[in-house]
C-alpha cells in the first residue's frame, strides 16, 4: 500500500527548551535559610537569651555533632517506623482504592470507616493502640492511620478520572476488566497516586512522631520524639533543637525523594513534570 | 469504496438502523426515530446542527451505548475486524508513545507485540507518521495527533470506520490536508466510512452521500448524493459542481431546521 506522504521531521528537542532559571529554585531557599540563621543568632546574642530558653544556631549545631551517636540512632528508629507506616499506607491505600473502583458495594460499605480513621486525631488514638498492641506495632499503625487516607483518596480520584472517550475506546475493543485496569486506569491514575504518596511520606513521619510521643510518655522509647520529650524534661534545649532539626531535615529528604520518583515516572508525559514553555 | 457503477440496492448494507430512538437517563430525547441504511464501502456524512444527535447515532452504531428502542444492525460487529472509531479529540494515551497508542487495539486483542509490530509500522507509514513512532502525543501537533488517532482506528483493518467530527478543532489548512489524506486512504482501503460533521463544505467534499439530520431529536430530514468525479482534489473545491452541491445541502439543512422550528411552534 502506498499510503500518505510522510510528514517532515521536526526537532522534538526544541519542544522543551532548557530552563536557565532552574538555579533560582535552589539559590533563593538557601538565601532565606542563611538569613534566618543569621537573624536567629542575632536575636540570641543581642537579647542575651540563655541556652535553656533559646540556644543559638551554633550551639545547636555543636550539640548535633556531640550527641550524634544518640540522635542518629533515634533518627534511624523514627525513620524505620515512618518507612513501615508509609509502605503500609501505600500498599493499603492503593489496594483499597482498587477494590473500591472494582466494587461500588465495597466502597459504600468501607469508605465511611476510612473517613472516620482520617478525621480522628492520631494523638487521641495512639494511647489506645499502645494498650492493645505491642509498642512498635502500635507506633507503625499510628503512622499508617495518618498516611493512608491521602493515598486512598488520591488513588480513588485518579481511577475515577479516566478520559471518557478512552474508556469508550477500551469498551469498543472489548477490553477485559484487567486490561482496562492495567492499560488505562492505573496509568491515568499514576499522577494522582504519586501526589498521594508525596503527602503520605510527610504524614507517615508526623504519625510516627505523634505515636512515639504517646509511647514515650507511656514507657520506653528511643525514637527522635522520645529524645525531644526526654530533652525537655532535662531542660536540654539544645539537644531538643538538634532533634527537631533532624526531624525537619528527614521530612524534607522524604519529600524530595518522593518528588524525584514522581518526576522520574512522569517527566515524559505529564504536565506537572514538564518544564514550562518560554 | 462503494462501486458507483452498481445500483445502490445491489450493494450489501454495512449498517442498518430501524426505528432507533435514544432517550438519556435525564429524559433528553436525543435521537429518533431514525431509519438509516449505509452500504458497504460507502462514504456517508451525517450532517446536522450541534446537539442534533449525530454523535449519539455514531455511538449507537459503535455499540458504545444501547438504543432505547429500535434495532441497530452492524455487519462488522460479527466479523474479526472490529469497528474503528475516531473521536472529536485525538483521545490518545498521553503516557504512551505513538507506536504504543496505535498498537493498543491489537494489544487488547492479545496479539503479541512481535506479531503486531509490522502492522503498526505499516499503518504509521500510511498516515505519514513513521518518523514519529517513538514520540509522545504532547510532542505532536493537533493534525499529527489526529493522524495517530486515525492510524489506531485503522490498525485492526476494520470494515467500518466511524469518525465523530474528527477535524472540527483543526485549522482550515490542516483540515483540508487531512480531508485529502482521508479520501486517499478511503480510496486505497475501501472501508465503509461514517463521518459526522456540522460543516456543509466538509461533508460535500468528502462524501458520496450526505444525510441531513433534524435538530434534537435527530431524524433523517434529507439525503443528498454527491455524484462528483473521483478523485476529489483542490480543483473540486473550487468547482461550480462543488458550489452547487454545497448550496443544495445548505438548503436541506435550513429546511431541516425550519421543520423543527415549525414543529415546536405547532406543539406550543
């Protein structure tokens, strides 16, 4: 068959111009960070604030180095708890959303209870969990409770946001339920799922810390939240700040890692991961 | 293409609609009763104002929706070559390359990639997209996306090609080019084409027969045969014959509109 004349080739590379403003996304936050540190230091020095009220940034940094062995161990415990909660939230949230998508009956039956879990403050549930479950399991369950709903809600939204014409096309070609899920619904829902996971990453850390605080108050514990509590009891405010700093950095790293994964999976086709045209 | 030398009644029907009506869940009567015969190899345009039920008729023929009453007989549904459908939008999967988009109907039919690749390459070459197989839809222009959509519809070698205002969103030059390309493919492949449009000029240029539909609920108001010499080209667009057909079809369309307005007045 002869067919039509081939279209002239275009330089597809030119569709996505490189952004020479990318560096501003790094420089400005760094400038704000340095300005904040300088301001903090000036406030402490000029106000002659004692370290048990507000330690200066240098003292916090020195404490971080001096107590690194204790803090890093606690950081490892908290991160492991957050990771376990995150994996449980990711698997549970996506699996439940898939079940909801396949069966409205299941969705109507279970969604209200998922919402109940979401709207009940984890700090109120944690003491109960610590009574009914072993401590580490209870802490992971709390991290899961906080993190799983965004994954469930986003995945459900994604699975229900499939282009109607594409769904019609799959119907036309008599696609099976599995084919619709694999080739249409899951890829279409991917940006939503990744958005949910990005939220869940931070929330799993928050859930882990909240549960650790409850567990720390109830008994033994060695996570960062426990170190914060312990430091406050001992008026070791510099270590408290150092632990808080580690938590913040951990949260930022978790977010950045998930953003990187999201970018890697979407960069070829999804608007959210494409550079803006100039 | 339907052999113009044969009397119409001697050509087997590819699609037959009898007393078809469609009432949506919200009570809107979109169509009918509609009676329509389309013969094998024929290029027919369904012409009417927006919302007259043209797209509903096309979706009924495709089997995407069920009629509220009446019968829809489509010979291709029982064959191994499913119906090809081109939507108003390109309707490509943005997460897949053009090659994988075009391959989709074969994948859904469980044809292994090793076997389907040659056919995918062939159809991509037919629509002039051989060099863009590995591109993503966002990297192509509107016209190229439509070509990809057409390639996907053709990849299963369907007996019937249903096209729902496929070029409506394109600029005039691109539309003219794609009109010519579509006619070339139709002549080459001999498919039955049912083309929905609200453009008088496009329907006359492309079709062997223009079916003019009334406003909602859509019914056949008039049929105009376009008995022009083949192949049609840009010379036809500027010919007196083309202008004459456009005038006739426009009048039929106006008449269909008047019929509905009078019927509405009578009801009031």
